[in-house]
């Protein structure tokens, strides 16, 4: 196995995205090639507009785009308490000198982690390349991502 870590980010939940970016930045910091493949709700982490925005091609996909509120609005997977839990977690992270989700995303960018968006999920959700941050290296299908991930470890979060 080479020093390569590839993570498929399927969830848009705060705690799961925190795990994705903690693993990614940790691996990149010790010399791993890191590839992140964002699909379905995971795409929320790499949207340009991090607040609620009506983006998408049709009325239905625009509504989904609105509910996928970006990192600022990412819910916690359990015990979300009407959106209060991410606020509580951010406070606890700062209090314990742990990088927040937003800081982890910035660190991943600085550490040259490779960001990829799932073409199929984008098509379903009515999203286009211009909806995403410029650090997204490419829009790929699954087969192409698996070629990139080959000879390394792959995780699904």
C-alpha cells in the first residue's frame, strides 16, 4: 500500500464532515496523498455559497440546494437540538484548542488535499461546477475516482 488515503464523503453532517477533514488533514500533514470524493449530501461541504441558497436547475433541485445549507448549517447526525448542536460543538472545539470544521477545511486546502466532486450526484441535484469552491480539482465519475484511489486506503464516511 502506498501512502495514499482516499475518502468518499457521502454525508453533510457536521460530525461526519469533521471526521473527513480531520483524517484528511492528519494524513496530508504526515505526507500522504489525500483524495476526497464528495457525493450527494457531502457536496454541501464544497459549495461556494455556505449559507442557504436556492441553487440547482429546477424548482425541486433549488429547494434541495436551499436545505443543503453549507458548512455553517450542517446538522449534527444525532441530537441536533434544532440546529444548536453544531454551535455547541464549535464552542467546545475552540475551548479545547481543536480546529473547527471551517479551520479543518482551510487546512485541507493549504495541505493540497485533492477535492473531487461526484458527477452523477451533481447531475441529480442540478449542481454545476461553478457552484463549488475553486479548490475542486475535477468533477469525476466513480470509475475515475477509483483509479485515482487505487493502491491506497479508501474510507467511506
